[in-house]
């Protein structure tokens, strides 16, 4: 059975999309620590129109993070299909890992989003707050189901109140989780 083409948000205002997003739920990735909590992404628009991506997670009280760059896959398209490129490992930036970041749903106020990619191996529910109303969460899960995702793999992410400050946490020096392959490459 061939899956239908995924619907992707059109006409995204990248400026409004910038800022911090908390991971409410995701498909667990072998590149993330199993005990990772307070996972979040911070996006900053750069002068050249690309986006700086900072992904953070806390594991065993330590902050792990990786930075990358996002850009529109097709500058002429109005679809919210982005490519994200990370350099792995972060302290030896020679091997870029590039993957897809497709915005499948975004509310009008840019408060919550559903992110996927073409292989349907990865899925994220993101929110501006550390928690998301159950009714909205269920609507996003339903949307993911309609787009052909196996939502039984979704795992909720623990977020603490208040969220930790990046500066207060000892860095994760092991450098393992950084691969946070948003993308299955």
C-alpha cells in the first residue's frame, strides 16, 4: 500500500517560528539518551536567511547539546520543508549530517507544531510552553496518524518546571547524544 504524499504547512513565517520550542513528545532516537529530559530546540534567524538550530537535552543532570543550520530545501517553494545540517562530532566539524525537517502542522499563533520527515521514522510534537493541552496533543497525534505515522512509537518527553537554564548546567562532556539525528541518516 503506497502512502499518500504528506501535507506540509505552506507560507510559514520563519521570523515568527524562531525562538524556543519544547519537545512534548517524539519518536525515541538511538542518538538521544534514553533518560533525556527537558529536551528543547532554539531557532535563531541569521542574516543570510538560514536558521541557527540549538538542540539541548538534560541527562543525569548534565546538559547535552548540538548546533546546526536549517535552510529551505527549495527556496522557490512555499512549503515548510527544511533541511537541517549538523556537524558530527561537534568538536571536530568535518562530517555534516543533513536531514529533513518538515512542518506538518502549525497553529495560527505559532504556539505548537508537528514535525516529521519523508521516511516517517521521526516525529516531534513541539510547543512554546513546557506542557500542551491534552485535547490539542490528541489532535496532533490524530494528524500524524492521518499522515501515515505509527504513533504507537510516540514517547512523551519529561519537562520540569521551571525549565533549566543552559548556563546553570554542567556540560555533557561525553559528547554522545549530539547525533540527535533528527533524521535517520
